[in-house]
C-alpha cells in the first residue's frame, strides 16, 4: 500500500461538482401530458409472465403503464425506436443526466447520434420512497440486467431465464429473427420497481426487497414511436437472489393508452443537432 500523503484528507474534503447540470435540459410539459392522459383510452395490453418477457408497441404521443398485479416483482425494460432499432435506450446517459434512479419528470434518453428523449415518466406511485438509509432507491438505471454469461462466470452452469435471455427471446419472436440476431439489440435496462444502490464501504452494487405492491405502477409518455420489451426478473422482488428459479415471481402488466388529442404544443423531439463532424 502506498503511504498516505500529508494532505490526503484535504484532497478528500474537496467538494463535488455535478458533471451534467440539467437546468438547461428542455423540461417536459407534465401538466400538458397529464391533461392529454385524462382523455386517453386503453388500446392494448401485454403480460410479462414470471421469468419471461413480453414485447409491446407504443405510437409517438401515446402513453404506456407498467403495473404490479399479483405480488412484488421487478422488471427489466428495453426500449427501441420502433422504426430504427439502432436508436435505443441509453441507460448510462440517462443516469448521467438524471441520476442513478428515475421518477416523475425524468426522461429516458436514446443512444448516439440521436440522443433525444424516448419517453417521459409522468406518474410513479413509488415516488414517495426517496433514498433510504442504505442509499437505496427505486427504478434504477445502474444495473445492466441479469444475464447467463455472468451467471456462468460466478456460479457455473447455464440458466436461460435471466433477463438478458428473456429479452432476447421476446425480441426474436416479435421480429421473427434468430436469437443471435436479436441478442445484438438487447441493451442495458431501466430496472423498473427494483430497489438498489451502492454500498458505502466497498462501492458494490446492491439490491434489496422492492417496495412495490399490487396496484403500484409507473407510467410513461412515448416521445417517439417505441418498441418495448419487459422481462419479469427471475429475482422476483430481488430481496435475496436472481438468475435462478428460487425466488417467488409474479407477472407484470403493460398497458398502452391512446389520447383523444396529443398534448398541446407537443412534437416528436428532433434528433440531436450535433453535426457529427468530430472536428474534421
């Protein structure tokens, strides 16, 4: 171990600076979105069965809701531009802009080069949870998704109902492509209802029992046309384990709603205006 310098504590005491201040981000018109939601009617639904995934489609300007129906359950959410799968949810940039966990008023941002809002959270029945004494909070954009590769690395053996595999199968079926082709499109997720954080002493990613209960939901406004996939995680409420068949698991409900009229003044967000010259 290197010798601690004399000014070590002074270096530690330097205050942090927010990397991406969000006060210049275009703010969503939540009042307008909620007003439009009031006129909306349900047009579709899908069920993500326990340890499986379901796909769904949401036109731009419509709403979708993910609900707990039978018991505490977390879900892994992937989103793509329904017209161009190369534009997909960018969890890392969403985390950099909004923080490790998202809630009402936050947006899910898309990948480069588009980098635009894909969906806006308009309602979250778990927004009361905040940050607990362990540093945990709900709806994380930290975790990557449970997957069979990490399971093989840490535990040995193959487990095929990890969220990565669930999402792969669902997307392959939706698009009528091979699982190898589909897997290339599966990406880091929003962990819906999952309660997570980082330990203070070792900085390790932790999970704890989700506070979600039947009737809880999170609702989004689709800023662009969306293809979504949601996996009902094999960890159930993630209170003890995942990537196994041990936890009690429950289905998740996805519902799609069409408004009578889009929010006043709303338009599909333009792709990012950067000219992509990269200094050339």
